[in-house]
C-alpha cells in the first residue's frame, strides 16, 4: 500500500506544491511536473451505504423477530452482523444529526425536533461549525456523496425557498447530491420535494403509480450506477433515509392486503408471538423477560369491539408499508451486487431512528394531524370504521394505535420520545461488509449508539478525525468506533457511558447498569399531569442480566441509583442538556421559544409565483381574526383557479375563483369543510378580492364568521364552525396563484389550480380590523417597509 501523502487532519487538504526547478520553455527537457491526480481517500477506503428507516421499533422487522417481513434485512444479516444493543435518541431529528456528526444530539443543538427549537444551546437546532458533518469530511477527502430522502435538520427559519442553505444537505451538509424533503414527514403519494435546494414536483401522480419511497430508490440506484460508470476508482458515501415508515402510513393496497387477518388477535398476543420468535432467532438472550403493559396502554380485550377491525387494518397497512420499504432497500443492495461492489461496501442498515411511534392515540388516526391539534376526539369510532378501507391510500393521513407501537417495541417498555427506556431508543441494526467481516450471521451485543457510526466510517476509510474543517477548529467526536466488534464477538464494549434525554424523559447507561425515569407520555399532546422534574421516579436496571429492563432494582440498591443519577447530571451538564425543557405548546410559538422567525408583525405581503412556503414562513392565522386581500386582474369571461392556498387535503384554507365567483374554503383535518361563495362573479379588470374572518374567541379551535368583498363592497357571507389551532400540515405549504401538493378543496386539482387571470399581490392581516375592507397603495407600502 502506498503511503498517503495528504495532510488530512486539516480540511480542505491544503495545496502544498514542493519547490523545484521552473523552466522558461515548456519544451525544455528539464521541464517536469507530476501528473494531476484526482483527490482520493486512502487506498482501500470502502464505499459506504447508510440506510436509516423511520419510526420502526425493535420488534417490528422479521430480522429481529417481528411480524413485518423484511427479506432484504434478513439477507444482509445473513452475510453480516446483527447488533441487538444499538441505540438512538428516541426522536428523529436528534438521531439524524447525531448520526451525521458523531456527536450527542444536544451537542449539535438538536435536543428535540427543529419545530420546537429554543434559544438554549442544546435545543437551538443549530449545529455548531466546530462539529462538521461526516459527509463534509468524506467529500473533502475525495468521496462522492449523496443523500436521498428525509432531512429534518434544517432550522425552521431557514427552511424557506430562500434558505440560507448552510444546514441543507447540499448546502453546508457535505452532500454533493440531495433529492428528498425538508421536514419531519411527507405524503408518500404527493410529497413536497427538493432537488438540491430547488423545489421540484414528483415525476408522476399517485394515480399513475407514484410512491415516494420507490422514487427515492429509483434516484439512488441511478446515481450509484452513474457514479461507478464515471468514477470507478472513487468511493461513494450514500445516505438513504426514506422517511418510511413514519406516518402517514402510505402503501399500495396490495402490500397491506398481504397481512389480511394477521393482527386480528391484537397487540397483546402479537407481543407474545414476537417475544417467542426473538428468542428462537437468538436476537435477544434466552433469559430475557417480556416487560409488562403499563396502565396507560389499553389491553386489546378492553378496546371497543366495533373498533377492532379498524385497529387490525391499521397494523396490516403498517406491516405492508415496512415490507414495501425493505423491498426498496433491496433494490439498492441489488444494485451494489450488479456493480460487483457489494462485498467491498460497508452497509449500515439501521431499522428505525427511534422506537415505534405512539403519536396516533389509543384509537389510531385517519389523519394524525387531529391529535397534533388536540382534536383527536373528532375522529369517532364510527368515523374511523367508515374510513377503514381508505387507510394507507391517498385519501388518508393515517397512523396506528399506541397499542401497536408498544407491540412493535417488543420486548421493551414504552415507545418513541421516551428516551428513558429501551422501547424509545433501542433499534435493531445490521452491519454488512463481507471483505472485513468473517462472522457472517453473527450477533453482537456490545452497547453501541448512533454517534458511533461516524467514527466507524472514518476508521474503515483509513481517515483521521479532522482537527480543522473550513478554517474552524473542530471539537472531538463523542462516539466510539464499532470496528473493534466486527471481528470479535467477545470484545469488551468500548462505549460504556451514555446519557439519554428527550422532553424530560431521561436515563443513563454506565458499565452494564441503566438508571431511567419517564417524565411525560408522548400521546398526551395537550393537558395531562406532568410532574416537576425532581418528583420523577427513577428506576434501576442491571443490563448484564436484565436485557429488556424488566426488573427494577431501585429499592434494593439506592446508593448505586443515586450515583447514576449524579452521573446523568454530570453528562447532562457536559453536553448542553440543561436546562431540561418539557414544554410543548409554548415551544411551538417562536417568540416564547426564543428562536428567529421570518415573519414579523401582523401583516404579510405575497407576490405571484411564490410557493412552497412552510407554515413557519407565513404569518399564523390560527385562533384569531384575519383578513386576506388579493389584487387580481380578471379577463373578460371571468377567472378560475387559486389565488392563495395554505395546507392541503388534510387541513388548510384557500381563496380561489370557481365559475368566476370568489370562494373561500376552510378545511378542518380533511373531515369538515366550510365554504363561503360570493353572490356575484368577480368583475373583469383589476379588482381587490377580500375575505374577512371574525374569530369567535373564547379559546382555541373556535369558529368564526366569514365575509367576502369586491373592492370593499360586501358580496357574500358564511360561517366556519371550527378551526385548527396548532398546525395545518407537516408537509403542505402556502402557494400564490396556484396550489402544489394535495389541494385544500376538491373543486380543483394541483394541475388545474393555476389562476387564469393575474394575481398582482396578496396580503394577510391578522388580529386587527380594517373597516375600509380595502387596501390602498400607502398601506401596502407601510406593510412592505415594516418587514425590513
């Protein structure tokens, strides 16, 4: 092996030209320069493929004993290693930022998701420039880099089409190619996509057979083939994070139908079956115990009989979704094999970025946004039963019951968000690298964590951890390379100290012991009894003999518990966990949370063609009176189409022209639709169209009266009986002069939504009354200047 001549601890690698003879004439025989060589990592550096699924519990996939068939995972496990004590952070964005940096999630500002960021360093959602991402390190060392799928690491105030793009994958994230979505989740049938930093539309519709996970696999396999065709000597780093199987659980019906009847006996029976299968496979110790069901989780037998067919179908859809996702991962593995590089590629298959999600309430959800708005009661058992056959389809935005999430985390306690217990943080993981791993089909039980991946990849590539990146001194990575365990089943674990924390749920692992305390329940979005932190009850488990955290030893060993509690506090101080923050609603409000916002004041002006504006890019109209005024030009014969729309099929509002008449629709969760239509058509020529909404007040989610105006003259009135108080959508946006994604109203489609006249401008005003019902040029200037 040739010695590496590059000084790789400083990135970019400095250009250092050795001194020598410089001739006057290039034809001089003394003229000599070494040939230009492309930058490559050290000889033998492998291709790297990291696959990160979303919201998959330890006990979901068949490769770890679960009911959802995952033949690709089984194939990789048969040729590699299964890690049964691999851990995440209990939530998606924190796990992803930890994976991409090799640092604890609070160290990189991601104590929770970006939408609840605060001004505290550990929760700011801002990655310090002293902690460069792995992709940047690999790119600057000569790797080709590409990411496909979900990016939930962009601070919300930087997620508009104007960036800044420092935190985007292809901006400052180190990925030369990015195709996917920005945010926590997306509609699998009709996603909001970006190619790099440019918004793009899906290549097909759902009716034409489109599905996001398939699209991502198409793109990733095409890129890998092209990279090896053009740069066969250059290794690649591909990060495939499809966003599946996060809700909404969207999958072609035939995949869900494969599981018809499989879950009719409920989640309690399923846990017993999974537990037995896990022992049979040897993925959990033979002496492990199955943890008990907590009182907060209803027994299957106690669920309403009329709801059970819906509950069973929820799980059939989820199982089909996971199998479908694994199939798309299989296409990537097949491509590696076709290119004859599978054995020389380091593959990480991380089956979940946290435990299974319990954000769907005990009844599950047809539209998960109902619970996020504190309106889960709107989905009655009768309503759910009427929607049973639509689950998983483009008509739904569905999530399964808490009971299924609990079952998918077998044999552990609790679920996603609960960082204290393994149900929230332990995810089955497979490592496949036949050129370096001889123990094919082996199981590894060393304690490992998602922050260990980055240092493992660097060690595998023969690369040093950089001390300087782009002129900034780097802090050390906080993870531990897992490479030592690749060749030695019995090797002593090297990652023997790890804290956990999420919304006050917290724990610590140290040398075989874990001390934990659950602080809040994730499916209780509003209300609930959250105790003071000092009143939380801590539990103690001996992980060397109690794999599943089934036997609490706190009463028998209070001194050790106190020692571990103190150690948690030390680690929490070290890694910016403090101050702990268990607030929810307060953190949704940027002003209360202390994070920047694009929107200032009570008015916002929009211009035609603006679109893909996330909710954080638009003044909030929720729980208050507001008006929307549009300056439009209507051709002779009238106009059709969208003037402005926010949200989509599963919640939002829009002002548009239908049969020449102005129409305002407020859509509550895709369940109730309230429409107000003008009595007269919009006249031809240039006019102002205005809607005023007078909020009833007296609390959240109330209704209000709607009035329509042309040029200040009333032309219609109506009523909205209820509104969404917290969020319209996680993925739908605001568009001017058209509507992307799914549509608020069924009167038009995205393809037919474009306004046939001209929209000159649209203005939203909130919390104030304008009794002129008309906006003059001076007022427009005032609004524009107020935004400077």
